C-alpha cells in the first residue's frame, strides 16, 4: 500500500523482482551486441547500431507527457509517465518510456527522486537518482574543459609576446575578458557560486576576472546531448560553442580554443541512452537532463528515435507545464528530429488547481493547509483556467490533448467532475488515473484515452515558421503561449538582439526560452492564467553548438539555490545492506 510506504521503500521492495537488463533488452528486440551492460540491471544501448538495423521499420506512436503550471505540491508528471507506460503495458501494447536523468541539484535539495512515485516508478532507484552511468558527470567535465582552455589562453596571452605564442603554435585570439559568454558548470544547487572572481592568486594562478557557475543541466553541452542526431553531428556541434568574443567582435569558439575534440572525447560515453525499467518491467530510456525552465529540458532525440523503432507506443516526458516543456518539445525537439507526436497528455491534480484558483501558499515540509486536503470546489473551478491555457497550447500545436487527472486520496467526485467537464468543454479527452496507488491497473482508462487519441488524425504544425525573425518569434511565443500583451527588452538584450539579427541565419535557429516554470508569466507569484503582462527579456544567449537562441525572461537564475531544509539531510546508507535510504 503506497499510502503506508515512502517511494524509496516501495522501490527497494520492488527491486527484488527486477528483470536482468539482458532479458529486458531481449524482450525489446535488441541483440546482445547492441547493449553495453552497467551491472545487472542497467545498460547503455548502441543507438546508432539499432537505428541502422531498423531503419526501415515504421515508427510507433509518439506521446508526450506535459502538465499544468507546476506548484510546490507536485503534479506527478514523472509518476504519470511511468503510470501510462505501465497502463499501456496492461493493455498488451509494446511500449517504452523516456525520462531525463535527474540532476543532483534538486535530488539533494527539495525534489528527491525524479523516478515517479507510488506504484509507478522507474527502477533501480538509487543508481537512477545518484549519477546513473555518469552522463551528467561527462557533460560537466566536457563543459568545464572549455573553461579551462579559455582561462589558460587568457593567462598565456596576457603574460607572453606574440613570438612566444607562435613558438607554441598559437595565434593571439585577443579575447575581450569583459565579453566571456560561458561560465563553469556544477551539478548542485550552489547559489554562492553564481558570481565569483577567479584567478585571485599570482600571475601563474590564472587570469583574474569575474565568472560564475550554472547548474550542469543548463549547460549548452547538455542541450547538445538532447538534440544531437549522430556522432558526426555531435562532433560538429561541439566545435561551434561560443565561449567569448574577441576585441574585434568576432566569436571565440571551442574550435578556436582547439578544445572541441577533447570535449567530444569526454562526452563519448554519454551518447548512448540508458535502459532501465518500470516497476512492472517495461523498458524505460533515461537520457539527457531536466530543467525545461533554464534549459531545453527534454529527454534526448536519440532515445526517442530508438524507442520509436522498438515499440508500438513510446511515451516521452518534456517536463514542467505545456508553456515551456511542451513548447520546447514542439518547436525545438520535433523540428530538429523530424518526428511528429500523436498525442500529448496534460497532467492535472485537483490540489494544484486549487493553488491556481487562489489557494494558500505551500511551504515545503510544513503540514498542508486544509484547503488542499478538504473539498473546495470553488478553488478547483477557478484554477481550471490554468488547465485551459495548457489545453489550448497543445491544440495550437494541432495534436490531440488527453487530460490526465492524477488522482489523490483526498479528491472528491464533485472536484473531479468539475475538472472533467471543463476539459471536455474545451474538447480534450479526460481520464482519471490511479496509477500512483495501483500501478498499471490504475492507468488503463488513461491508456485507452491515449490510444484513442493516437488513432485519430491530427494536424501537427509548428508555432512559428523557420524564417520568422527572432523578435517576432519571441513575441509569438509570449502572446500565443504565455498569454502576454507584449515583450520588453533591457538595453543589453536589445544590443544582443541587434547583433544576432545581423548574424544572418543565426536568428533563425530555434528559440529556447528561459522562463520560470511556476507561472505562465515571468513572475512566479502569478498563478492561474495571468493576463495583461509584458514579458521582460533581460538577456539573449546564443548557443551555436546546440543551434539555439536563448532569450532569458524575468529574474530566473541558471544556478538554483539550496534551501534551508535540503533533502540531503534525509539520505544515508544502511551499512548492513549497503543500500541507500531516504531518497524520498
Ligand atoms: P513531477 O514530475 O510533477 O515533479 P513526480 O512524479 O516526481 O512529480 O511526483 C512528485 C511526488 O508526488 C512523488 O513523491 C510522488 O510519489 C507523489 N505523487 C504523485 N502522484 C501522487 C498521487 N496520485 N498520490 C499521492 N502522491 C503522489
């Protein structure tokens, strides 16, 4: 009974019944040569080999899981992704899932596990949560090597003559230290490293200048891991990352620093997706990183391509609400992959809608306000406005939405009915799902709604054409997806906009917005469906390697902070069994 047990306790019990990964891979139709086992229950899959072997096989149905605007109450997106995979399994479908590797920042701070919960989880939990096969470490190292190259180059150019540099086969790059675009990466929530001064030792201790850290999953290298399509594509992208600008305005790339080959070498072990399983033994690919607010935040294109060749139904998760996670899935990931989704699931909970309807603030760790544990149809009804915005976004993409009401024990019939009626009036399919409490058996209504939606024709199309100018495109996303009245720019954002527009095709790279996930607007305090606001763009980054233009809206930071009651306090090791406990 999941009510009586924590997620990690359920996972620990369920792990007694795990399938060896060789069996899992065989059932999925993989050959022994196509898997690289990491222990008994996890393997990496040689995506290139499988895609070459199965190139003529038609793709399965492609389903994205998104949600309403997140609240601190948790909507259960990962739980629903796992639940839907298990539910489709119960209907006898050949199914796979794809989720992102959790970042250690949230794992040790407030999020805990990102493997789902209750009887809908991805296993084995501890390795999944604690670094898995090292992909994020590889991203961090690869990213930081570019910074090592940059600061060493700055130091050597500052301390030496042109003759000395040419004797070392170096041409002076004349880097402008005030225009360094890249910072360091670390996969923890370390707010004190957001802004730092480096090189504060002597002349041989590096170049003194301001710098800082972003969380690893927000790195351009992680974005590249999400969107690359082949090893040669990855190699090419790794040389295009803009690290800084020269005094003559030209970019300094990772190729200029001659570090791109080594960065690719460090990333090589991360290119193959990881194969894990649900509690009920369906295959789950885990690849690339979360954070659709400050990053692309999508499971990788290669994982989805692989899964679509192997399964009849593939469920991928895009994180946070449809305004950011789904918007990036839709306009970036699908554009770059050429894949067309068949349906999107919007995860809704009655209690999160109550918060959008004006319910009281929630403090993590504190007892829940009775508004969330006792019936309150008024708050639910008001909060449905938020759900309607996300339904409209999915419909704007031309695909069929299925609203999944992720059922909590305190939900009443009246509350569920309001959500159902409102979603149906907006022409969405609706299913009440009990996967958290019952696993796949509790998700068959959802799985049936999803198969129905997948079998209906759709009219998938992008929000903006490839050739829409950047400024117009930012405005289109702001107005049509966020509900803004318009967009404003800081002087620095205006300057960068003008520079990007003068860079020809660069302005037509897909647009990867950075915006809070906690509101449809840029202001996390505005719940429900805010209107009448202007979206303030404070900066615009250019990720040439990932091929993305990244406008930054509002105050959001690329390095989150650790809270006063972080989750690491509850994580420990049972020294008798050697098992990890306390992962939520
Ligand atoms: P998200 O992906 O939206 O952040 P998760 O799927 O990680 O949310 O779930 C967050 C937490 O909520 C997990 O601890 C999970 O066990 C719990 N949870 C999810 N759905 C339910 C439910 N229906 N009833 C009770 N707890 C739930």
